C-alpha cells in the first residue's frame, strides 16, 4: 500500500473516531438534562469497564502487575477530573463550544511536556500557544458575567493534557491495555463515592443511552488508534479537529444551537495553532533523522 493510501485510510479512521466522540458528547448532553453529572460519570466508567472485562480475562491478572502504580493513579486522577469537568460543561454549554474548547488539548500538551518531561519547546509552539489562547479568549468572551461552565471546560482540557503527558511517561514500560484498565478500575472506584449522596436510579432509556456512550467512546478510541497505526500524527492529526464541525452540526440539529462570530474566529485560530504544532513535529522529526 502506498504512503498516500495509508494517509487516506488513517484520515478516514480519525474522522470516524471524532464522529463517535461527538455522538457520545451529544448523548451525554442529552442525558444531563435528567441525570446528575456524578451518575453519568459513574455509568460511563461502569460500562467502559464491562467492555474491557473480556480483554482482562483473556490476558490474565498479570496484565495488572506494575511497578509504576503511582503513575497510573496520577493519570487516573487527572483523567477523572477532566471527565467530570467536561461532562459538566456539556450540560451547560453549546455542544460546538464544548468541542472547540476540548480541541485545545494538543496545544497545552507541549508546554506540560516541557515542564514535566524536559522536552524542548520551540518558538513555533509558543506562537501556536499564543494563537490558541486568543482563540479560547474569543470563545469564552470573559466578562464579569462569564459562564463558569466555560472555565470548567478549559479546566477539563488542562487536566486531559496532564493525563496525556502521564500516559506518554507510562508508555515507556506499560502496555496500552494496562494503562486503560487501571483508568477504568480507578475511575469506577472514584466515581462510585459521590453516588452515596447523589444516587438517582436511571430509567431503562437512560441506561440504554449510557451504554451507547460507553460503546461510542470505546469505538472512538479504537478507531483513533487504528488511524495512527496507518499514518503518523503529523499527517493525519489535523483531522482530529473534525469533532468541532460534527459537534456544531449536532448542536444545531438537536438543540438549534448556533455559534456566534467570535466562536468561529476562535475556531479558526485554534485549528491554525494545532496545524503549527503538528508542522513543528514534522520539522523536529526530520531534524532528528
């Protein structure tokens, strides 16, 4: 298969994964109208663990043996805070805005990596960070009456970026299934605690929707992995931003949500910033070879 065909296949899987994530976000937003955030997070983790169980059984208990438990706990902690914040934001923000702010994660990762992993940071990445910050500023439109959900969404992106960097640190010794399994186990343990005072029995239709959330999220993760197996991130990473138009379309279709002019300008700046970051990776990889 030629390189161009690999890129096309990789792009297809990436776009399909982002569609799955956008559908999952839309369902979460819909369920948020009748279920508390704590319940949604718990059932998301529960169904995610159920989906993983056959793989855990197949690989035997040895898959959980690790010398880096503390890093798994740190990664899970960051991931859970990100999940709580993102689900909260989905309930109170237009779906398109939520997906836009979520798309800032790749812009934050290089700065965290520079601090934690001592990775080099170039002027291009600094420029991308500045453009991304301006884009977020336009989307949030900070004033005295700023919607707190927007700040919570931004916190979600920051925590998710911290989790991604932790995963990169873990990847040197830990297989993906172990990392995902620890997140599922720790996640369901943490998310079960708030249910002591917020429990609300979901209806059959709500259970079905939450199962679909677990399924679409898992499918999205598998498709994303498949996409990066076919082509490098420098070639297809830009397609992760397709979650923004998908989210915007679903928000308009289901809730008649429309983004304002500042949000569109902010979206252009964030995508441009992401392109610069990806281009910087290409140049860095070429100079290393």
